[in-house]
């Protein structure tokens, strides 16, 4: 929290399985309280990885 405000990062994603874990690890959890992933109909394992990382996520069925 910064100045009693909750900081949320929203990540748009499409077939991001190769970069998602690194991207999330690069976000400072000292500053960001929650990460929300918005998937745009990925056909890879983006959602599975988001689940493993404990992210809140929303997924569109198609792009």
C-alpha cells in the first residue's frame, strides 16, 4: 500500500506463457498489492501459469 491506497497492476495477455512468470517476478510486491491478468483468448498455458502464480485473472473466450 502506498499512502493507504491499494495498488493494482492489470496485465493484458495473449499467449504469454513464455514471459508471464518473468513479468510477474519483475513487479515489486513492495509497491503492487495485487496483480490482475486479463487474458485475450490465449491458446497456450497462460491461464494455467496465472493460476500457479496465484493471480486473479479474467479470460475472454476469443480474441
